[in-house]
């Protein structure tokens, strides 16, 4: 996608071939800064501290992290340590485990001196696959937007509400929930996006708004709790969100607050879609509410906020009274019954075991 008119990915190998480079998303939207990852520890820190975030990008970064680790130690012990270190960075997004297991299985059967090069090739492959998957989601989701737009008056805008950041910043490129939106915009549909701020890390206000702005997509940032009001007044045509983990039965785990959007959409008859690339589907789970681990993040994310002063400097300030406790669950689970459909790279299906099996008979 575009950054100041320049096509850009979120992660790429360095020009000297010794590292991988990323966009440091903790610095957005106030500064566009890249970071260089040259070791296992650097890759693990980037995932844990959310320099990279979003399930697909976490998986891609983990794959590159395995390459970085195996350059330093390609023994069986080094492979095991790298897998365990990266797996421990974030508990909820299934793409992390998917990418790590894929690299370990591919290189584990090779002699030690061939492992690093094989891991690098696989990391490139995983990144390119992610872009292709997201383009598939764009192609599958675009007809949904076109159908709704065709029912509106000529020139009337198509209003899509999204939550958190499931855009290209959460992937290697294109995005998941935003993929159909970008496709609709590029096809000339008058699409407009309601962007939830997404407290407490404000990924909507700081990331989704930034990337939509760079690509020229009309959008408006709203408080998280405004979505239901807009739906009640007919100002939302559909909701599209991403997913960090989707069960084999269609339950969806996504950024905290997604469940409340699904409830509001259900009550107001607004279609609620989830963009779900196949690596985010956990075929081993059937009950999202009971089986998906929910990450509890640092309370400081809730108690403090970072912004830009009028003089251009960036500062972090406290929001809560000193001494008040804060809880910070990072995700919630939306039951399949509230999901209108899953948009995958193979098409749109019902959020159910039967619906998923029609598209993925042999995952």
C-alpha cells in the first residue's frame, strides 16, 4: 500500500542481507520510523512490544525471527530455543504458532548448515503468501460491498465500520478487513469508513486512520462507543473486522470491543463480517469462549496515553487517578451466531463448522 505515494510493505529484508526491517508501529501516526531486526532477541522484542502487531504480521515476523536465530545457532537446541522464545511473545494470535511450526517442520529435517538459508526462503514465501491471501479476501469481499452499494441512491456513500487495525499495517500488505474496502475505493465506489478509535492502544485512531489517509480513502474517526448509535440511525451499512484466531466452528477472537460491535450490529440488522485468512483459523478449537487464551496486557496501556502537543513534540500523560487499579484484557470472543459471514481467500462462508468445511475440506 502507499506511504506518501510510495508502495510499501510492513516488513522486508535489509539491503545488506543481514537483517530484516520493519515499520515501527509504536511511532505512528506522528512519525514514520523503520527499525532493523538483526537477532532473535530483536525479533521477539518487536513482537512483544508491538513494534509489529496484527496476527498475520506477527506470524511473518516470527518466521524471519527463526531465520535470524538459525544464523547464530542452527543446532537442534538452537532451533528449539528460537521456537520457544518467539512462541512466548504473544499468546492469542494463532498465526504466530502456525508460522513457527511451519518453519520448524521444514528446517528440522535438514542438516544444520542448510537450516538458515531454508528458513530465509520460507520467510519470504510466508510474506508473499500473506499478500496473496489478502488479495483473495479483497476479491471475495468486494462483491458484498458492490451489492450493498447498488441498493443505495446514486452517489450516496457506502458506510463501513471497522474496529482496531486489520489493515495493511496488520499484515505484510493489503490488509484483511480493509482489503475489500481498498478494492471498493479503487473500483470507484463511494466508500466511507467509520474508524473506531479502539482503546486502549488506539490502533484505529493511530493506525487505520493513518493508512486510509495515505491511500486516500474517506474516513471518520469515532469514539468506540459511538458505533451502536450510528447503527441505530442507519449510518452503518456493514461492519468488517479482522480476527486474531477463529475456531473451527466460527467463533472469532479479535481486539477487545469487537463483541460489543457484533451485538450492536445484530440488534440493528447490520451485516457483521469477519475477514479471516486461513492461517488465522485454529482447526484444533471448537469453543472460542472457553479455549482461546486472552492476553492480559500492561495496565499502563489503559492508564496512560501518548499524543502530539501543539508544538509538535510527542508526550505520554496519565489519564487515571493515581492509585486506581486498571485491567487490560486485549481481546474478546464473538460467538459465531453473531457473525453474518467469514470473508476468506477462498470466498465467503457461514461462520460455522459446515460453512468453513465447504471452503476448506482438508485444512
